[in-house]
C-alpha cells in the first residue's frame, strides 16, 4: 500500500440510461435518475437527478432536460461528465475532504458497446480525477451481484432489463460465451404505454405519467393471481384539448407491452439456440436469472418461464445487483481480473 493510497477512494458506477447508481464504502450512496436540466441560453446546469426529473414536461423554452445516455451508451459526453461529476460531489466524504481525492472507479457497460465507446467512457472517467478505470459488462456485474459464482465451469443465463437496453448473456468461467444487447427495455415500455393510451383513450400523457402507470399496474401477462386495481390517469384530451381523466387496467398495459416483450423473448430463444450443449444442460438445471428495473414488471418471470420452459428467478433488489456486483469486483480485483473488459 502506497503512502498516498488513503487519498484514493473506490467507487462503483452503474451509469444507466434511466438511473445512475454509485456505491461508496460498501453502500449505495447515490441512486438518481440519469437526467440533467440545462439553461439553453447560458448553458448553466439547473438541476441533476431527481430535481431534473421532476421538471420533465413542466419547463419553459429556456430550460431543457437531457438524458445524456441513450440505449445504454453515452450520447452526450459533455453532459454525462457534468452529471456524473455533480453526483460524485454529493458523496459527503468526498465533498468535505481536505485533500483532493482520486478514485479507483469501475463502470458497468452494455454487451453491445463498441471499442470506441469504451475508450470514450474511460476518458470521461479519467477527466473526473479517476486514477484507474475498470470496465465490466452489465450482465457479468449483475450475475456477481446476484450471488452467482461466475468463475466456476458452470453455465448461467442472465437477463438484465434496464431503461435503455436488455442485456442477455450466458456466462461461464468468468466470461460471456453468448450475449446480446437488445434496445428494448423500460423506456420502450413507457413509449408503448403512451401510444396505447393515446390510441385507445384519446389521451395524451407525458413520460412521467407513463412511468407511473408502468410502476403501479404494469404487467407482462393478462392473468395475475393478485392483480392491481385499475387506476385513474390524467392528461390532455386529443379531441378537445381539455384536461381529462380515464381509468386504465393492468390487462390493457399487458396488451400494450406484448409486442415489445415478444421481441425480447425471441432474443432470449436465439441466445439459447447458439450455446454449446453442455452449457444448455447447465442452464436447464440453473435456470434464468432476471435482474434490472424491468424485471419488476408483474408476471414477467412467469412469461419467460413459459416461453423457455425453464425456471426463472428474480432477486430481492434487482435494481441494485449491477452496481453491487461491480463493487464486489473492485474490492477483489485479484480474484475477478478475468471478468474485466480489457480494451487498451
């Protein structure tokens, strides 16, 4: 241990399209929407995270909200850096430190990211005073965070449904032998819900409302054992332009999401059809692990199980497994060197 190692903090980052999670000292210190509000005239940052998210659809023309990440990758590097810098400053120990600290940082990235995008992610982190930057694939981090021993010679399948992408991967011996990054996930589900409400109820709703509907009554199947009650939804009447309220049921949401979920199912089946038979035998025993915020959709595990004819398991806190798995790797680098992505 070097003399100045006490000035180096370890930070794990799940830089997601919808939410950014950061761990520090063994705890999830930051859990914030990946959104930033900017003054269009001055370029000044108005708000980041929850404060910026609350502004969506309620701001005047001089302020604009941005999602710096799209489909799991950085779409605006300048804004993503600024957003991450502000979120890291919110870590109390770092913001109150007498000395300027550097970080050892691990960042979870999608399977389908290119080498150019990987280098860009690393450069962004280094400009934030990161002394060393490690990259790990999201499904690998999710598997480790879910308690799977990924270093063993046994096949495991992970489906990690985030905001921008669904990561599908088959893992064994610390590596991904087959995987896909599908650009259908939570944000597409929100769009599906908005479109359905617009077409069936002549009601125009915003992003926040669609997300709220998904959380309250979202379902992947139209027959639930304990179904949620129908909920009131407010928006603008497409015919009259007046404010309007309608009631929507979980069965309607299941219908609205059916096409998108079917596309994810096809990708899962395609991945299963391209793995060695010995790994198939393992997955028949170990089943499929479902993680990410999208896994909270009611009945999704049952639907995947019905299609694949395999057991499907959900963790207690599926939103946190990627960042927790990343943190475990950062704390045990000697053990997990093989799971890191080396692109230099």
